[in-house]
C-alpha cells in the first residue's frame, strides 16, 4: 500500500519486515478490514460506522524522514490508531520506534494498540510504550523528571504454529475493534459469539427444517403478515431514534473538532419540521447547543470553519478581519470570515501556489514561474514583474508584501500589485540572508535579516526610493526574536555556552541601537519564539518556556516551563495566555501559571493544533493535518438584550428523605445517596439531587422515575410549569427545560431567572434578556443558518452524516 497517503485511515500497522512479523501483520490487516460489528452494538458507536474501512500497512520497509510530507508520515498523521506488532525484533528497529514517536506528536497515547505476537512483553514491548517521563517543577523552578510505568492495551496472538496464531488472532481482532469503536470488550465478544452461533445454527438447521417449514409456511405467513407490519414499523421507529441519537453524538464531536455548521447539519437532518411527528430529545438538545442561541461570554467556541479542497498548507487572516485566505496545493481560497463561504478561488494551472493578502482588496500569488495580483473587485489576475520563485513575507497584516529574491534584491509590493520599491542588498551582506521580521512606520521600513547560524541585521529602508537609511549587526545562533515599537527595540538572541543554549534578551534604543539593559536566560530555547507586551510586563515565549521580565530594567520576574510546544500567545486582562500543540491554554502572571483550557474554551477541542493565529479576540486553528481552519470566538448571542428589571431568586424548600420516600416499595431510591429533595410547585413531581452528581425526577403519585440527568448542582430555586416554555423548567445555576415527556431538550447556563418575556442570563458585563426559542423557532433558525449548505464529502464519511 505504498504511495500517496492523503487518505484517512482507521489504523496504521507498524511492524518489522521479516517473514513471521509480516505474516502476522498481513493476516491482521485482512481480519480487521473484514470485521463487521454486530447490529446489536451499532447504536453504541458514536461515529455510526459499521466496520473498519481502511487500514494502512506498508508492504515495503520505507524509512521515515524528517519531512512530514513523506508517505509514511502522512499516513501516520491521517490514522486514528497505531497498531504495533510486537516481537523481540520490533524494538530493535529504529524506523518502527520513530513511527511511534511521530504518531505520539499528534495523537493521544491511548490510541496506540499493542499486539503481542511472540515471546514475553519484557522482550517484545518497546520502552516508549511501557514508560512515560513526567516533568514537574519545584517551587525553586527546578525541573524533576520521574518515570511512570504504563500498561499498554495489548492483544495476544502468540501460538506454537501459524494455525494457532491465526486462531488467537480472531480474539485479538475483537479486542482491537472494541478499543477502536469505543465499545466494551466483553459485550462485543459476547455479541460476536452470538452472531457466529446464529449463522451456524442457520446453516445446519435450515437443512433439516426446510421440509417442515414448507409444510407450515402458508399457515404461519397468514398469521404473521399483520404482526410483522407492526413489528417493522416499531423497528423502523427505533432505528430512526437510534440514528438520531448517533447524530447527536456526532454533533458533539463535530463541535469539538471545530465544525459548528456541520454539527448543526448533523442533528437538523434527523429532526422533523413538526414536533408532533415525534423527535429525538438528544438531537434537539444538540441542536440548541450547536446553534448556541443562549450564548453568553463564557468561553471560546467554534463559530465558523473555512474549508480547503484537500491538504491545507497555510492560511492568513486579513488585517481588517473580513477575509481568511487558505493555501492548498494548486488552489488558493478567499473566504468570508463571518460565514466561511468561498468568495474567490485562484487556481494555478502549473505547479504549486503561494499567496498572501496584498492591500485590503486583493491577493498576491505565485506558482514558481510567474507572479500575479488578483483583484477582489474584477476577479482577475494581472502579472507582477517580481521573481516568482522566492517566498512572500507579509508586512502589517497585508499592507505590503516583501519578496526577497535569490538575486539579493528585496521587492516591496503594495495595494493593486504595485511595486513600491526595490532594495539591492548584494553589497550589504556578505553571506546569504533571509528576512525574518519587518515593521512599517510612515515611509520607513525596518527589516530584520538573519544568516543561518551566526548574525542578524536590522536595516532601515526608505520606502519612497528603496535606499538604506541605517544598518545594525548583531550576533545570534539561528534567527533572533525581535520586537520594534515606537520607542523600544527588544531582541532575544540565542547563543551557546559550551553545550548549553542560552538566550540574551536586550532592550536597545531604536535610533542609536545602544544597549539599555541585557538579561541572560540560561538553557532557554528562543527559536520560533515571540515577544508579547502588557501594560506591566514583557513576556518572552520560547519553544517550551515563558519568561516574565520587568520591561524597564530587564529584571526576571518569573519563569515557567510550558507542558508542550508554544504555538501562539496573547495578552488578555493584563496577563499572558498561550496555546500549546495539544490545544491546551495556560495563563501566566507574576503569581502563577494555571491550566485555563476549560475556562478559555466553552467547547474544548478534541484534536491537537498544528497552526494557529490569534486576532481581534478570536482564535483561528488548524488541527492535525485537517484541511480546514476553525475560528473560535467568545461573542454574546445576537438575541441578547440588556436587562435592568427585577427577578425572583427565592430558594425552594428542601426535604429530608424520610419525609418523602416513606414507601420503599413505591420509590426505588437509595436514600444514602440523596443530598437534597425538592417538590415541583404543583406537587406532581419530586426531584432528588444525589451525591453521585446525578439528579432524578419521580412522579409523586406513582413513584415512577421519569427522568435522570447529570448535574453537579445542589441548590435549586424553582421547579414548575413555565408559562414561557409551556413545559416544566428546573432553575438553578442552569435552567433545564423539559418537554412534555419530561425529557431535557435544552440547558442554559449563567442563569439569573425568568420573566414572561424571556430568560435572564448574565456575564461579566451584567444581565441580559434572551427570548425562549421553541421547537419550530430553533428549526427555522437552523434552516436559515444552513441555507443550502452541505458538508464536504470527507466530513460526511468520517462522521456518518446523511
């Protein structure tokens, strides 16, 4: 299966390429792709898949390179699980070990499944799967590494002969499939055994039963026809309801993957226009959550996705925030930032494409042979006389694009594709240099050029004639990190002291380049880092560390180690926030560093981020090797209006268990778990808050449990029939809205109360009034939001959408 690997794989089989290991891998491959789930467990599979569709097994032992575009690396990125065929020969292969390392860069550890094919675990399991190094930081800032023993999920295929191996492999496949589909192994094993026994019984029993069946066939069929119609209708209804529940689960997964519109599509497709036809409560609740009509500023969540056709190489957000530019292989897409719709498509007829915003109403693009300016107004491309084989560098969010050609001439291209100036630096630099940073102030452009591993240069250029105004030379191992403000110039340059890589952070006068202070951070890797500045502190973000400095003196205030590579950082409310490759957000201040993921995100991403930009309060993310960009925003619902009226928040009376559950035969309640008990206002229902973080609602007359749901709340202030919703509503820190069958169909957080006009919610800025949107209203809103939208084919296939 060697070759292009842009496909999605359920699993990647890693193994040594010798006779026995290849025998195990080949047969395991066949059994996995031929394994079908029993029908009885399909409703439990969130993805809606019935079988493993595609497994990657390379028939040739191709070594990984450091280039993630090679076939093996692509296949690893595009695989959900890694299956390792462990024999004593497996840990000896450095290519196999590297496959594990590359997979762990973008996948959780529990997505590695181990197959023990020979010998004992101590001889066959690689160390990387048995141990994990944990870094902890003491109060003194010292890093302590401890080793934690792991128990990888292992399936056993060992046997004395190949026949025994194949027999053991049948059980191993069930165990692997249970993990891959998120099912219970014992349940799947039992269902698979029952399925197999039914097949055997059908085969052997049909021979002897054929004559008898034919004799009684006519009589039985007459009796069964009417009963079957009832059964078929019931089964069809159950199947529809099960599929709707799976779409509700898929909607939640799509929200975590940053695809809000697809999440809405998934559940709207299974909800009828008329609620009287019957609907799935899980699907309706998921529609309320994905449409987010009751959103207050309580965390960032996906609001829009921008799709490329296939592999996404990079993206830009325009300076005014109106557009998002995606660079694919041979196509560039300009998307509307608000809706995600593609406004412009630029296609390269030959070779690859690179593009960047150039001014406010156009894009500069090249294909390695020619360079063009594409106008949003005319939707046409006109040639630009600059070298097309050089890279683009965007200045000031697209105000100007710099092209540093291989003939040592820097070209500056402005709005409309106009060449603003040319700067010939062939006599300025003795070695090959590349541009790293650039700042535009009036008619002066300041550029930071860097040699490979020695020097950097700050050059001031007059943009009217391209003449050099000033030159400064500094030393740095690899490229430095530079920040230029109106009256400050900060430089972070790496250097080696023996084998230790340190970082010199310097404040210089922008005009004279005289040093005002210098602070050295030992063992601080600043490569690919950046500065962030608040009103109080200077933050320098390295590859895996953050240092806080006093900006006027350079005094080190605090230094933190990041739990992963830092991809982006920003200042909010006077402190630093940064995002790691694992999609974790951390806050940093002079007092502490804290995991702020659950606070920053309302919908926490489930995928690892590979590219990210923070702009105007929104976070634009690319996950793994996905071909789309997601915008996360913390905006208040457009339906919200400020509220200054009164509302009632009196607490309900709480009862003791012995006061309510006096009839043990009537109420099936474990009274030891009961924390609080409340009656509905009309005394028809009893609600119990349990110590296991669940709540149950009982019919007060019959004792029947009519509803249960997860909640960590203890105190509620009202529970009764609402004139606003026409159904029962439970009010506490959240509002839980029930339908006529006492099923929760909507949850609203940050709630103060309710009036006849709407629901009162709040955020940091005060109280807001939001109208109640009923079933018909939420479906109408979803239809208007989706319009004629249909998800990409790859998304439909991955999440089982209709």
